[in-house]
C-alpha cells in the first residue's frame, strides 16, 4: 500500500516505541531542498541554535518516551549532497535527540544490507522508501506482511558497524 504525503505523516506519528531508518543513497533529490542546497553551495551555514519543524517532532517523540534513529551507509569521498545533509540537517537532528549513525563501507563489501531505504517501526511494520536512480523520491510503500526477521537483521547489521554521527562528522 502506497502512503501519500498526509497519510504518511499520520502513519509515521503512530509508532509506539521506535522508528528507525536505513539510508543507502549518496544523493536525495528533493525539490523542497533546492533553495537550501543553493544556500549551502554559496557558503551559508545554519546557526547552531536553529529549531526546525523536524527537530520539534523529534523532541516530541523523545519527550513521549519514544526513540528515533537512522543509519546512513556511505562511501568516501562523500557526495556534495551528503556533506550538505550532514551539515544542514543531521547535526541539528542529533542535537534534538535523533540517534543518527554512519556506516562507512569505503573499500568494504556490503555486509548483507538490502538495496533500498526503509523505515522499521516497533519491530513489526516496514515502509520501503522508493526512489529513482537520481535520488528523487517516488513513493512510500507500507509492506504487507514484511519478512520482519530480515528487516531486524538489516537493522542489527547496520548498527553493528556504524559510528555515532558526531564521531564521524566534524563539519
């Protein structure tokens, strides 16, 4: 079942214990980020005390006793997009309480991770994030009867080799 934007937001906010994401792409082509990417390219840096809507949501999840996290799989050199994402988004999301980790596979074989991004919710629900090869998001699919043991294993593999974002990124 595909989740459209409003339906996705409502679904996302219903998790009870945790939401966790695996990200594998070096570029995400998001039209709503074009202006911020332009500003980044011009050398602008966001103030350390910025408060974004996502950060407010993360703080709300944390204050309600839930956790949210992700692992982003990377290889060096980092794409311009990843440097932008790390500097403009991740460093602030971590400050808000999101557990972001980086798995650097430069020169290493894939340890058994899938070829797609996904969210795992509460050890029972999986949403595949669907992208074109250029990183443009084309949908979100709630997986019916997911092979949950496979997704739990993917999460565990990613977490085992990943380092905390602040340890990886000094930008």
